[in-house]
C-alpha cells in the first residue's frame, strides 16, 4: 500500500509541477494523470489538493463531476460508442446491443479478462457518417454489424 | 513540378479510412517514383464522398471519391496525378452540386488548404481581416462586427457586436477571450470541421476579438471527444506564434495576444457558457446565475468575451470584406451565412454553408437527398438534443432564428438529424429526458429532478398506465423545466419532448390503443 502510494506520488508530481502555477490548473492536472495512469486514483487527490491549496473534498467533487475520469483502471482497450440521436437514426441502438453481446459486457463495464472497457459517449461529431465509435482514440464511422464483429475480435488480441 | 495530392485529415474522413488511403497513396508514389506530395487537408464536408482525394492539375483541382485503400493502384494507373478519368472521378470539386449551391464565407478555405500552413492560409486570403483590424480603432472593430449583424452561432443567437461592446466598455486590467469549442450537440460538427480544416481562421478571429475589447489572453475550451482537433489546433497555434501572428506584438503591432487550448472532461453542460467558465477555472462545471454577465465578470471574475467557434471564425471575413458585405446575406434579423450540418439518416450528409432563409424541406429533401435507408423522412430534429422534432408539415419553415422560434423550435448550432419512418417519437422524447438527467449539473431542481421524473412518466405512458394523466403530467413538468431552470439544458429539454408530443401524438398512445388503431 505504502509502495503504491509512493509510486503514485512520483507519477503525479511532474504533472502537478507542470501546471500548478498556470491559471485554472485542476482540469489539466486531472487530464494529465488520467492520460499517464489510465485513471485518477483516489490516492492522488491529497497531492493535488495540497499543491493547489484546495480541500480533498473539493478535488474529489471535481473528479466525480466529469464523465471522463475513472477511479479504476480501464481495460487494455477502451471502446466508446456514440449513443446520441444522429447515431440512433442510423441503427446505433442495434449495433450497441450487438456489441454488448459480443463483448459480454454492458456499458460502463470492463470485460473479466481486462481486454476492453465499453463506454457510452454522446456525440463524436461524426454525425454524417453514423453510427460512430472511438476505439483507443481512433475514430470509426458507419459502424455496422460486420464491423462490430471485427472490433470484438480486435480487442481480444 | 511536384504534384499536390490532397487527402483529408478531418476526423470524418479518418473515420471512413483516410489514414489507410494516405498510406496507400504514399506507397504508390514511392513505388512509381512520382514527383508528388501528399497534403493532409481538411474536409470539404461531403461525407458520402469521403475519403475524397483531390489532385492539383493545370486546370484546377480534380476530385475522386469515395476512395478505398485498394483503389489507389488503379487510380494511379488511370493517371491520377494528371486528373485522369476513373470510375471514382468526381470532376472539379467546386462543381459538385452540393458545393456549388453553397455560399462559403466562414468555410471558404476549409478542405482546400493545408490547415497548418500559415503560408497557404495567407495565399488564400487569410490574415486580411486581422490586418484591416489593426488599421482600425478597437471601437471601430466592434462597430464593424455590430454592423455585420452576426449573432452567436452556438445557439443563443445573441448579437456578437453587443457582447463585444460590453466587454470593450468594461474596465479591467485583465480581460479574456474564451472560445466555446464544447460542441456537444448531436448532429453538429461544424466547429470540429473548421478547427481541423482551417484552424487559423479561429486564431485570427480570436486575435481580432482580443484587440477589439482589450484582451491579451485567449482560451479555447475544447471537448475531450475531439483529440484530432486538439492536435491540429496546437500545431496551428505553434505556427502562429512562431510567425509573430500571436505573441507580444501581433503582426508587429502594439497589441499583444496569445492563446491556448484547454481540454474538457466529458460534460455536455460545459457547453453552457457559465458552466464552461467554471470548468476552465478548475471547478465542477456548474451553471452560474446571471447577472453578473460574463462580459462584466467572466473567467476568474474578469471581463470576458465568450463566443462559439463559428462566431469567432466568421469575424475575419467580416473585417476583410466589411460588415455590410456580410449583412447583405440572409433574411430578417438573421444576417450572413450559417453552416448547416445535414446528418443522421440522410443520403448526402455533410456541411452546407448558406445564407439564412432556405427552407427545412429544401435542405433535407433537395440538398440532403432524403434518407440513406431510402424510406420516407418522418421527422427531423434541429438544434441538437435540446432542439425540436419537426414533422414534414413544417418543412416550409425557413432557416431563420425568428421563424424557428415562432414554431416552437430553435436553430441551435444548426445541426439537422434526419429520421426515417421507423422512428418512435415517444422513445426520442424519453431519450431527451434521459440525456438531460445524465448531463444535468445538478444545481437547479427543475432540471435535476424534472428530467428523472420525466423519464419515469414517459415509461409509464409506454406501459399504458393512465395515459392521459401521464401526458398531462409531462406537459406540466415541461412547463416547470422551461420556466424554472437556470440554463438551456433544463430549459430547452421541453423542446424535443413537447414537439414530439404535439406533432406526433400517434406515437404517444399507449400500447393497447396503438394496436387497436393499427
């Protein structure tokens, strides 16, 4: 436990140092930590709070407000599937059903083998080539059942 | 002479395979030892043709699309570099009807230039607006923008010039320009496209705004769902800084202006301007009560101009050609052009910039070409998740702020989502309430609780439990949300719900009655 805390401290220290003297540093710090560690561990919050002269509760309040921040690590792959209206109009709901079945998980879940986390997203700005998704930061348009099968196979590797 | 081959790096094109197309093109160029260069441009905004490859020939650009990686060898065999004929030939891109019918002012360069080349930007008319602005007094710039009649393109439609005047007239040692790039509405991508296809126009617009109101620092608040924009915008800002367009002396003038991009963390409500400011300050993205207006007390309590991407990106052309030039487009009190995004279940989906005044029907049926599935268009939602659902009966409504609000709808960020006849408007109404519940910042009760109750009431209606009572309850609830919410999230969620109920009552009949009717 102590060791984990030290590791987190050394991982977050440079990120905090990079931003603490800038205007509005909290979101860039949290974004940086999530990018670095894949999530924002609870243990990192006291370091941020101290550096920015905030309470831990204030920092936690911010972390819990935004959909992006995870308290636990995600799977090796993160699949974000758009659930918004333009994608609905092109059969997005059916593709979402299919993908949940193929992956054996529901939204906000990570597969037992740690391969993939499935997250809903409300619009990727790809509404003229719906339904759309983002796999590990790469965008995918005109998602159909065949492509869903391919994705499910890709993330298992 | 080196031939330029254009392959977009726009996220829409990337989602359809542009990266693999570019790799295959490079391979062919190398294999054949051709004197050709690949330029990664933005998109022209015709997504049924993406990835669209263009070649610069002596007679102008020639386009091919939609191109798959496997098509490249054949294309080069057909003489792609000279604009040779091929099955995928589209001819001159500017003669494709979808583009030819547009009036591209804000998007004049998008899809044409290399988005991160300042030289290319200037060659195509960039920086003329900023140079003109530097010849004017700050108040003169504000007057030009006021004269243009430009209204906030984020959705609220507030006159940009008046906003700028307020900040100009407010004293303060530090003022800010904040660009709202939290484009979260489904059916919209114009902010994304301009930032990926012509980022300098936004940088130029923000710089002009800074000079006009006396602000030296700008922030672009960008949603986290747009990593590709982040990359391109930062490349452009670096280039602008290196060339002296940004910095202590903008283009060698006495004005200082610099800017940076800040990325959000996935909260739709941060598109609301005061929630956005709180988020930029590092707080929960909760809506502030107004007054004070951001123009008086905005970011960190300082006078702040907060404008949408498209509003700011429309400023350079106004300063280049004059407010009167821009104002001469449009109808009524909706002046200039608006980039309309035609999306969802539509044959020709994309971005269509036009003067205000075209009817919804023209846009959906003629420009959009009807549905992708080939079934009849039953409904369109305009203005994102807080916009109304429109039936065909109202397709004669012109695209105009006032005409839309007269019919209980809104233009919003000008996205149109097309649905065919398989759409269930009760389901869509429920989704509107559900979305509001997920994204509510929680500060005001009508939005926070109202949306959750709304989902429950519509679920009961779906189950056929006391239907008339549920319809009355949801109507009452919408009334409370509309007039009692602090911001547009709770305040406008009634638009999709009530429009669905009003225009498509047949979808709100409980199951047994519906079956009997069929």
